[in-house]
C-alpha cells in the first residue's frame, strides 16, 4: 500500500463509510469523551497518559453538567488516594502501639492514637462534605497528638512524670537535652515549626486540605519513630534491671566490650527463635535497647558508662561505651540479603568515627531477624574494629 499515512487513513475511512476527516487525534478525543460520559473520571486521565486532569479536559467534549461530574469524579479519586495513604501510615503506628510492652506510658500513647484517628475523621469529613473548617479541626487534633507524644517521650526517655512539668519545659528538654535520636528530633522540630506553633500563636489561622494531609502524616511519622525509641528504651531498662553481674574481663576496653557482648548474645533469645515472631524493626529496636541495658548493668559498676543514640557534631552513634577518656562505638545495622555492602559501609563509617579521634575502637553488629545465633569476628585490616555477624555468615571487606 502506497501513499502517506494521512492518505492511507483517509482511504480506509472512505471504504468503511466514515468521515474522511477522522484521524488519530479525533479518535483520541472521541475515546476520552465516551469514557468520560461513563463517569470514568480519573481513569480517563490515566488512559490518556496525562499527569494533569486539566489536560484531559481538552480532550473531552461534554455539556457543562457532564463536565462537572467528570471533574468531581477525578477529584474524588484523588481524595480517596489521599485518605488511603493516610490510613496506611496510621496503620503502621497502630501496629507499633499494639506490640508496645505495657506500662505507665500505655494510656498516654493510646490517647495519641485516638487523637490521630479523630484527625483522620475530620479530614474525611472535610473531603466528603466539602467543609473547609474540618481541615483546621484536623490540625488541632494533630496538635493534641503531638503534645501527648512529647509527654510520653519525656515519661519514658527521661524517667520523669510529665504531669508535674509544663509542656514548654518538656519541649525544651527534648530539643536541648541530647535525648531524642536525630531522626526523631528532626520530625519533632518539623511538626513543631510547621503546624503546632503557627496554629497556637494565630487563632485566626485556617488550614486547607493539603495542609491537613501533611500535618496528619507528619505527626504520625513523628509518633512512629518516637515509638521505636521508646521501644528501645523500655528494653534497655528491662535488661539493665535483670542482668546478672560478672567479673570485669581483662584486656583493652574493646576486648572487654566484646566479651560482655558475647555473654549477652548467649543469653538473649534471637528474633528467629521466639514463638511470637516480631516484625524485624521491632526486634531490632528491642535488641539494641537490651544490648545497651545489658552492657550498662555489667560495666557501670566498674565506672564504665554506656549511652544510647549519642549525637556528635557530624554523626550519631547507636551505643557508646566509655571510661577514662577511652570510648568504643557500637554501630547496629539491620540486614536481610545484602549483608556484604551494608557491613562494608558500616565498617567504613566506624573507621571514620575512630579517625575523628573521639573513639579508640568500634564494633559493627549486623542484626538479622532470620538469625538464630551470632558470631564475633575480628577484622584483619582493622585491628580496632570487631564484627558481630549471623552465625555462618562471612564478608570480604575492602581495605
């Protein structure tokens, strides 16, 4: 068949009895219009390959009432996506709270969950009823969740009753007392700066749907990472209170820490062997806290101090063991299949930490939720670093 594409297309239309003006563009317009008349909404945009629904409107040819229905259908689809995203994030928090060991913090954290769930209901009301005031209501519920999370962080991390302290004093302590991990502090500062402070200081301020969406996600993420740190602290306190004391091992501080870690690993049940197997992240937080608590109980009687989540100027160390001007950095990494690159990166990081001059040695602990036992191994090219790897695992480190 000869001729240009337009000529061939025109000839085919004539043979089929169609208008010769029909082309790929008119067919695209017709397809979008027919789909829109069936209230396909967002599907029209996706089928047409458009990122913006305004582009799709150029392809559909409907009466004004039909056009409004199509636009509304697309907006409703976007609203549903926003709500599903929020619910997925909130579900992560709920799972963490359900697995959290009970204690004085339980009632307060339950209230945090209820405030966030109320914020989600306000958000949905704003969407469904087109009630703009509902989004501002969602922000104020988020503020209550934020304040509740801050109080429970103070209760657990500072071991103090938050009811006897002003909220301002609690926030000052959390931001200046080297208490929160860097990622928790970042989320704390972000919500406080973007949502809590503006809404508290300007009572005439109103918020829209996007701002409510971001606020709910922000406060929920803050609560999630805070729960991780609370989980670790509770494990620390439990291990610290129940660890039997042994004589102080001989050797350098690095050797002493390695021996005590060996005792810990011999007594601590691996995540893979527990009847009610915990999610990897929960098991990781509990292991970190239990290890720090065990080290603290064993070494503190010998004037050796153990600290968690120590923030330095350029880095943060998971566990620090120090005495008489000498310090050991313990770096924990959660590994699954990519053991080699993660351990290699962690050893490189610990090498840089030692090079800072503030630490005399380091230990890299590669945690795996599938491990049934661990082994402590030397690093031939780094005499001041030791590895804790799942039993049977091996890595080849770069020099």
